[in-house]
C-alpha cells in the first residue's frame, strides 16, 4: 500500500515536470495586463502613492516633447528698405559733403540707388570739412567707413575721406604771340606756365605749413583726448542732453572726475536708452568703446555696454 502511494507521487511529479506547472505556464503565455485607471469612487487594494502615479500617467499628454516658445521680436516696427546691418563697411564711395544745421551728410554720387548717410563726428570728418572750406566749389570725396544703426537709420563713421581729383581739363595751346621763343628769357617761360595753372589746388594744403585755420571756424581747437583712445570697462550714468545722450563717468574721488562724453548713435546706445526708459532706478552702465575727436570735443562710440546695479555707499 505504501509502495503504491510512493509510486503514484513519483509519477505525478514526473508528469508535472514534463508538462510544466499550469499556473506558471499561464503566467508566461498570458502576461498580466496593466490595471485600468481607477476613477474616483472605486475601491482598490493598492497604496495611495500607486493611485496617484496611475492618475498622473492617465493625464499625461501623448506628446512628451514640449515645443519651444517662439521668441518675441525686439520691435514691431519693420526696418526701412535699404537699411544696412551695423558693422558693414562702405568702401571707396564717390560723393559730396553737405551740411544741414549742425550735422554733416554724405551724398553718394549714385543717389538713385543709395540714400545719403549722416556722418558721425571724428577726425576724418573734421579734415574733410577743413578741405571743403578752402575750396571755391563743391568737392568730390572718396569715402570709406563703418555703418552704425540707431532707431532704424544708418549712420556712417568715416575712416577715410580722400578728395577725388576731377579729370584734368585740356589746356589750350598758347597763341603764337604768347608762345615763348627758343631763346626767350626764363621769366617769360615762367609767366606763361603760371597763366596755365588751374584756378584751384589739386591737392589739399599741408597743415604743417599753412596751419589749421579756416575763414569760418578760425583756429582749430584740439580735443582733450586723442582720436582712437580706448575706453575700457568705465562705469557711468546715461543722461539726455539736447538732441543726444551723454555718459557721466563715475569717479571714486571727486577731484579725479572725468569730463562727460557724448555718445555716438549705434545699437549699443539704443539698448542703453531702452533699459533707461524702463524706469530702473540708479542704473549704471559699464562701457567700453573708442574715442573720436571733432572740433575740440570728444565723442564715444560704445562697443560694449553692461548694466550694473547701484549699490550706493557699498561701492566706495
């Protein structure tokens, strides 16, 4: 009896090992489906944390990638046609110089395809003005320079302003009575050559010989700082002055204060004005740039500007 029971148990174990356990086979062939989301009011044996996780998974959007927000435009005003980016250069353009009020304009010879440009004050412009003052007629210049942008308008910082020589007029052959003979005196030959000189000079006068004086401006006054002097990481406050803007430098000692400097229009100045118009109190800028000189005054073209909060007496 006992032997028959042992044989039966061994037979059942061998059969189970051959065909596999029913429950294990069911788990392998039929994986457990995920539990449906639990709606409020239903009972569940899971923990509250599992219920919260299932609720979050149920409300997750199908697209997990969030598209970036489109950046707003800096200005809704469309730039005018023909506006050139800041930093582009004008090379060897022929044109004339014209004054309008207190400003100087460069009018290209091809005015139909290129508008006139307002010139920024610097040493090159001062030299062009000096040459124009001594000429009996309007002169033509070959101008090269760097464009800036301020409030959707192009400006030009001239770096080269050479006088363009007009084609030399054909000299009339002297009459027989004026033609010197082969054995004519030297003075007669010189007199004939002097009579054939052009009415104005082909080249500008040498400032070292004739001095920097003009009938309209008088003796030239030198600016406090030389043209091209760099300004590096200098703190200051921006204030409006007349039709322009001036930077008043911050100084640790009142006795060592630097004179204010007028700023030339460009995108950096436009950015500084925008921050100032937001009403930020005690706004101080740390600027770097290049100094220009024109008719006894200095100007600053800002190349870099950073804002610095005013810390009051803590900065002393």
